[in-house]
């Protein structure tokens, strides 16, 4: 879980990562804004579609297996400062 000081457009890449991951970008209230699949060892940018406070990386396909998609809410996030 990545927690950012302020909400903003956040972008990730996979330069030195050896396994495929999925990333969910989360608004202040825990709403999933968008989920992106990320291929290992690439410099492709994967960005939030709107300003977010959190990003959660999991193994590729984890969100789909749990039935989570854009609009779902994640609870238990650390409070934004």
C-alpha cells in the first residue's frame, strides 16, 4: 500500500519488478478509481484516472478474483494526514 501526502495523479512503472502485478488507485474515501495490470520489467506508465491518495499493488488478477472493480470501496485504510 502506497500512501501519498496529498491526493494527485499517481503513476507507476515496473522497471525492476520480476512478477506481473495489478494496481488499484484509491480515492480518499477508499473508492477504487481504476485498476491497471502491469507487466514485469517495463517502463510503461500506469496512472490514476483522477487524483488519488492511495495505491495498492497485488499479484496480477487478485482484484478480479476478489470481485473488486472501479467503484468498489476498500475499508481500513490509514487516515490521510
